[in-house]
C-alpha cells in the first residue's frame, strides 16, 4: 500500500451537471415514494381471506399462470391469511384488482384493496426514536458507549465479531453450538409419528450416548485464519467524517448506521484486496461522480466486488448506478478508473463493470461488461485448476475448502467401501455450482453427474471438466426437482450401480421437492449433506428421516455421522457435513 500512497491518480474531467441534490426529507418514512425513482411500493395491493396454508408458490402460480398477471413482488403473511403484492405499473395493478377481487380460491372468496407502501426502515426507526420519551437518554448512552470504542474495533465487532477470542476458543464455541443444533434436530425427528423402527432405535441410542442427532466428530480447523477470504463485496459510501470511503458498513441500514470504514484493520481480508480497496478509494474521493446514497438512491458508485486467488490473481467488479449518465460518459469514467489502477501500479488481472439502471430493477436490466483481461481468473484446488467467472460460487476460504472436500471424499469412499458388492459407483452432485466438489472426487467414482439451477455455473463446470481432462462427468442445468429424474435416468443401468449423492445447497437448504425426488430414488443408498446453516436446514433432515408416505415415497434415511468444518474464522458461521444411510426395506 505504501507504494501507491504518493501517486497522483488520473481522474476523469467529466462534469456531471445532471446530478440533482436530494429533495427527500430524511425523516419522511415515505419520502422515497415521492421521487422520480421507480418503486413498486406505489403499486401495491392487499389480498385478504387467503385459504389456510396458502403459500408463496401457490399464490405465484395462481397469479402468473392461471390469471396471467404480472406481479413484481409477493409477500404472503400466513398468520393473518393475507398477502401483499406489488406491480411495476398502474395498469398491471388495476388488472390484478379486477381479476383477484371476489376470486374463489379453495372455497375462500378473496378480497382486494389498495395497500400503503412499506415505510423506509431507517427513517421510520429514526422517527420512533425521536418520538420516544426515553430516546434522548438512550441515544446519549449509545453515543457515549460508541465514543469509548475505536472505529476500528466497531468495524471488527460488526464484520468479524469473534476477533477478540483465540482461535482455539472459537473452535470450542463452534463445536458446542453445532452440538446444540444437532440436539434440537434429534428432538424434532424423535417427535415425528410412526418413525421407521430402525431410525427410532438409532435415535434412542444417540439420545442415550450423547443426546445429539448422530455421532459428531471434532471440528476440523481452517488451515489459515488470517487473509483467508477470496471474495469480498465492499460498499462505496461515506465514513464517519463524511468522506467517500470504500469498505464495510459499521452496522445495519435499519439501525440507522450507514457509515463505511476502511477494511485495513480486518484480519480475514488479504493484503492484495486491501491494496485494491485503497486504490479505488483514492479514485472515488477525487471523482466528479458522487457515491451512492442508500436512503435517497442518488449518486453513482455503489460497490466493488474483489475476488483473489492463492497466487494473488485478482478480479474487480465495479458496480455503478447509471442514473442518467450517457453510455459515453460512463465509458470515459471507467477508462479513468483503469488508467488510475495502472498509474498506481496496483495489479488487477481482470476488471469488469456492472451497470445498475436504478436502485430497483430486475436482474435482466443488470449487465456485466469486461473492461480488462479475460473476465475470469483461475484457482487451484488440490491438483485441479478451476475457472472462476464473476458470478460463480467458489468457497470463500480456499485452503479450508480443501479440508471440506477431503472430508466429503473420505465419506464417499466410506460409502463405497460399505457397499456389499462390487457394483460401479456414480456420484450425483446436487447444487454442484462450478463442479468443484464433484470434479475433485471424480477419480473416486465411475460416473459423475452434476445438477445446478445456474446456467453460467454449469457452463463453468463443463469448462472445468475439460480444463482438467475429466471425461466421466456430465452436467445438467435447471431446478434440481425438475432435472434430477432426467439426470438419474442418464445413468445407464442405474439399478446395477451404487449411487452416492452429495448435496451442497444454499443457506436455506433444499427445496422440499428435491428431498421428495431423493427419497423416491432407491438407487441412492448414501447421501452426504453439506450445510452452511444447520439450523435453517432442519426441515430437510426431518424429512429425510420421516416414515414412508404418499408425499415421501421411498425408505427413509438415518444419520450416521456429523463432521463440522470451520471455513469462517472469527465469525460464528460453520459448515457441517452429514452422512445419511438409506434404511434397507424389509423383505
């Protein structure tokens, strides 16, 4: 960083005359609806008298497919049998009111009326604090407490809240937390009626021995605890001194904390990222374009996403709210950014631009353009090379990912060894992303089939297989519940193969339909479930163990082992790998 401190950046001479100062009252919770910026909240309706258990999917299907409506957002509030729906324009809203009002859904006549826009959470909370009789005292207390904490420590407390604890203590806390979660899951599964006898006996044995859902091994630590993050999204905003700053927020928007501070004090951010952030901060502070304001939705610079590799290759994605800038002005400004990095001698292997038309737009309106380099970088896992595109999922801690994947590989080999015959083995990689798990394990199995909903991820997975000369892999794009049957059918002679499934879903877990497909495929004898939020995936674990039924056809699974793996030092988060074994049907 010292090398760039004295370099004068080359800054665009663009004069931005179109930028208009905000006319929004910062204390007006509905001020955002009175500007020229688009918000679907002004085209909002309330749909009442919904049938019990009517969920988001059912209502979306009714509106999109049956009634041919164009909802923008749907929010179902089950406890009051209502839904709030927004639209992109008045015409779509009027059409919805006409078709939904008095529509009979499962015997319930729906009622529709206009709904108030949602209040801006920061302005609302600010007003409530002012109106509160104790707000002055409380605000003063908070202010005094904050003054006793340095800005660096406040940032650490927000981003890496466990930074004060030794790593050994962090591991103990995560081990204890994971055990508590598995204890709760065991209680939930045990409460299910008519459990399969083998599952029930197993759970009672676990209750007697430890109390957890299944045996749990000691947590596997991360090989590195500093500079481990290979991807970070840095906000562009204002710091506590009202200067343009690139870094992390000190708190949440809803808590009226929008200050952004430099990440140089954060141990988990690698030096190469800090250097890039410092360089871009210098540019933004001298730019004629203002930083984006999350409250007024004015300004331009929003965020930069930085991805790095173990060999210090780097990708930078600059996100800008285009507002009313012409393409020519945007291109001139971006060229100035490129020139600034080159002049500052800060190496970036590929730089990309993500243009956001307004603060509220759909993904189709967001474009990513490569400015320099190939638009991709490459990382090594074990002895394999992986292509990382801008949106590709890749574990944020590369060295710990190797620990995680070795753990998964050991469980796959264990599943193969426990198979009583010498059948060929196929690995089914669900939510495969760019294929990292499956491809690292491809040498252990005869066939590899990967499934993911993201088309670009599957494109990357295919290229990664080719890059590493892996020929026993094939990949399918689509919702897992839709393409899994086809993917399984692609395995010729499936009944003569052992099928081991690995699932690595998002934080919320697998869709219930995916669990249903897995349950009804008897060829899947072993399931390895990788979870980054075991508490949110509880329902999945319960459904895997439920007795056979019309909804869950096929013998249940029982949990054999849980292995926590730490990929996120200095935070409370932890991965866990669970091995499930299919209950053999009684002949």
